[in-house]
C-alpha cells in the first residue's frame, strides 16, 4: 500500500518544485549577507611619486582603514606622508609622516537611518517574504498532490467495483445459458445476459485506462535522491477512501480557530506583511532624505608612524595635544521635489499594499468558511448516499431472489445491479471529494495538507 503520507514525504523532500522553493530562504540569507557587506571595514592605500631628470619632485602616500559603525558614523585611522620640493602644500607632512585617528559623523541626514541600515532592514524583511513564498509554493504543491492521490484512490475503487460487477454479469450469463439449454428460460434471456456482460466489460476497460492514467499522473510527484523520476510499481495500491468512522463533523468553534490561524500563518498574508515592512523601512529612509546633509569629520593627529615598536600604543602624549584636523560639510536642495515625490510614491505604494492585505485577508476568511461549508455538506451527502447504497443493495438482493424463483427477468436484475454499482461509485466519488476537502481546509488555513 502506497499511503498519502508516503506521497507527501516524497514530494516535500525530493520534488523539484519543493527543492526550488527551498532555495528561496537561502537566497534571502545571501541578500542579508550582501547588505551587511556595506558595513565591512575597508583598507585603502595610494602612493604618487614623481622623479624627472634625476630630481625628486614629490612623494605622496596616504593609507587609511575605515570602519563603518551601525549608528551611522565611520571610525577611521590612517597614515599620511607627503614630502618633496613640489608636493601640494595641503598634503605636506614632516619626513616622519603623520598618523591620525578620527570620526566621520552625520549630524542630520543619515543620523537615524541611512542607505546601509535601510538595505539591511529591507533584506531582513525579504527573509520573511522568502519564507512565506517557500511555504506558499510547497503548500500548493502538496495540496495538488493530495488531490491527485485521492483521485487515484477513487479510480482504484471504481475499478474494483466495476471488475466485481463484470464478474457477476459473467457468472449470471453462464447460469442463464444453462437454464436456456434446459428449457427453463427463453433464448432471448441469454442474449440479454450476454449484452450486459459486454457492456460491463466495455465500462471496465474504460475504468482500467482511467486508473492507469491516474497512476501516471501520481508518478509525476515521485523522484529519487539523484533527481531521477520514479514510477509507481504496478502492484502499488492506495489507502482506502475515508469510511463512515472518518465522516466527522467540525467542532463548533473550529472554523473560527482555523480562520484565526489563517490570519497569522497564511503565506499570502505573510507576504503582504513583509512587503509593507519593506516599504516602512523605505519610508523612514525617504523621510530622512528631507533633512540636510551635515557631516562632521574630526581627526586627531600625531607626527610619525602610528605605532612605535619600542613603546606601547596609547592615546596619551601628542595625540591629546592641540593637533587635529576638523571638517564640516553641508548640502541641501532648495526645492526637494525629488525627495518629496519619492516619499509620496512610497506612501501610495504602502496604501496599495495595505489594501491588498485587507482584500487577501477577507478572501482567506471567506475561503476557510466556504471549504468548511463544503465539508459539512459532503458529510451529510455521504450519510444519505450510504443509505441509498444499502437500499439499492436490498432491492438488488430481493430481485435476485425473485429471479431465482422465476418471478423476475434478466433485464430487471441487471437494472437493479446497474443502480447498485452506480450508487456505490457515487459514494466513492463523495468519499474522494470529502478527503480532498479535508486537505483543502488545512491549506486554506495556511497549513500543510495531510
């Protein structure tokens, strides 16, 4: 027996779509790593020197280590050396060079949030979006797999019913034929019995094709660990369709609980919330862009190399003397048309995303209640159809007794059996729909179908 649990395990672990969905969180993780790379320390060094006709013009060397800090400022340390007759006076230092440590601090725009921090926050929101997309893709795949499984089980059940029905017609034809030879029945009754055998065999042949096709469709979900497609073995059979013991009613508060669960974990709603979170980070950044650019640079200076091997490094001594380099930069666009337009566009996008979330939330709630209604309706139909099957079976058995007593005809008993097998097939179809509805209700609530 190849159970539904076996199928879902195969799909979740080995199906290409499931593996593809599993790549989404890893991709989002790399996006976060990429964004955090904006805070990586950077070491730079440049040297320019000029010598012409044996005369040294200048030697200009600048080496710097810059460390971005999360709160917007940059810590920097470096060593400069500019000597020579024609060195730029701005870059001139003593022959021993000049070392420095300092800070670069934004005082307005970039103080509370900047592009680097916004990129990290948006990448983190993207992780939630990727996880929701992974769960959504996997849930849809598993739901379709569960539906196809129960279709396969229905086709198997139909095949068994029609095979048994064809066997009964064949046995009856042989019995009718013997009675015709004995003169107990008219010859036309054997023609009637043979025609019924042929009709049932034709229906059985069609059912075999449908079962084979359903088996092939189910095999599409089967892959091995080497990503090679697998086929269901010919001897594989499905688990039985849900019987009367499984036709349970929903608890009174279960629909409300499932609806609440869907609000929290449904992938579609989580994706909408992640998009709103990203837009919120973008709005903070764009609002910060309305502030002027005011940056303070301050460097403590010391002549010579930054560290002397003969003594321990410290901030005492010449670093604490009145040797510093101070810089202030200011920039501010007068009209702010670009910044205000971008901020307004962000507000419109956020409003659209919030309206989408409201609509998606409403649709999720409606879907849960709709599927729950289908559940209850199918449960009632199953109970009624089970009684129809019992009544059809009683009628068929009674007709069989009448036929054996010579009070009925082959046509009537064939009609009773046709009604009985039709009722049983309809019951199996309702059982399959009921099982599919169970899986759909779990999916509608945001969970994995079982």
